[in-house]
C-alpha cells in the first residue's frame, strides 16, 4: 500500500485480513490514492457490508471501474488502526490460527473445525471490564469483547443495522 500510493487507485485482493493490513499501511502515510479490494477470502464480511458480491473477482473489477467511491470508517485502538473489527478473548484467535488448507477445503466451516479441535473445550478467559457510557461508570466481566462497525465478523451475523460508513462503531 505504501509503495502503490501514487494518487490513482490501489487494489488489494484477498480476505478481510488483507483489508486490515492495507489500512495499517495507510495509517503510516498520507493516503493519496483511492483504495479498493477484490474479495477472495473465506468470509468476506467487509465487502458484504457494502452489498458487494462475494468471491466474484470479475464483477468486483467491473464495480471498481464503474462504481461510485464510498467512505469506510476507521478508528485506532491501542495505536492499531482498523475498520472492521477489533476483538479479544474467547475464540478470537481462530481466524488467524486456522490453516489455509483447512479454509480452502471447507470454507467457513474450516473455522468451526479449528475451534472444535483446539479451542472450544479449553478454559475460557474471564476479563474484568470497566467502562463508561454517557457518564455512567460500570464494571462487568466477559469472555469476548469486540469493537466493530460491521454487520458480521467471522462470518457470523451480529448486527443487522450496523453500517461500515456511518461514523459509529458497535461494542459487543
């Protein structure tokens, strides 16, 4: 991304993680080019938020050439930029630890196989969380936490009304 930031168009091809890596690259520079993505990943949640077809590189290329640019919200948590989901806790390692061969053979179900075979029956973490909403402080505990502006992450639909371009991030 840093090298291709020439003022025209930068295109990546891959999954949601590829989009995340591109955004990290843009954080380090002044963005001069438009950015687009051809989705070929396992879940493709990012492009689904824009109503784009999953795993159709030809249609995606046509939309890039003839489409209308859209903005995408991005924020920084602990100095890490993201525009889809930032999460911690139980099962959040599964997308990163699932072997590519398993994803290629079984698609999204590869994640389920990985979770059942390695993580599902392990002791779950218990995170103590302190937060403030509208000036009211509260404490809770959780096994998973996520900040997201996506309708789904990990291929699981979480929020029907979330938008990736509305300036709002949801907390789970």
